[in-house]
C-alpha cells in the first residue's frame, strides 16, 4: 500500500499530492539502468497497482494527465523488501475534473499541436486548438495508462 499524506488543489483546479518517497526511482530509469526484463506476473501486478492509483484519484475527481513510465515510481513493499510496488507520481499536470456543483465532468482545453511531438504517452485527442477544442480527461488518462503499461507488459 502506498502512503498518500495529503491532497491540495488551487483555484485553477490543479492538484498537489504528497506521497511517500519512492526508493527505487522511476520505472523508465529503473528498466534502462538495470536492463531489466519485467516478468508477466510482475507487469500485471504493477498495472493493477497503477489502475488502483487511478481509481483512487478518480474517487477524488482528479485526473493525472501525464501517465508515463517516467511518472511511475517504484518502492519496496513495507512487508517484503524483495517485492517492488509502483505508484503514480509527478502530479504537476493533475487537475480536478469533476464539477461537484453541477455533477459534470469538466472537459479540458486541448494542448497546442506543436506540443504533441514531445508527449509520447498522451492520447491524440489531447492536442488541438485550445480555443475551440476540448477533450475528456478521463478517457485521455485511460489511453495513457494503456500506452505507458504496454512498455513493460
């Protein structure tokens, strides 16, 4: 179980989430530096843990909006130092997507098209004309989850 200590959000619905330290760093660097092959059972467990993190965020009305291997952090399990757990980190782009007053999901303005070349794990619909186009942040996070976990499954 990953410890989440506090969640704050500002007037622009951006989130700040304080969690425990990830002793093994991020998934991208861990696999690259250790030349690790992730066994299927381990990959499935990690994918489930990421899904549970997304489910927790969703219960708070929050979308991550930057799910990728660099933002998947690894830490040793408290009960077994040989077991590695994953958690979502880097909540810089996270937003509160749920409008509790109206009971609606707040679509987000698209990001500029010129930003898509550097966002390998973002859903295609995230990019477009920010003044005229919007996207559903939940659907985009699900797409990013699939894309990010594909790399180690």
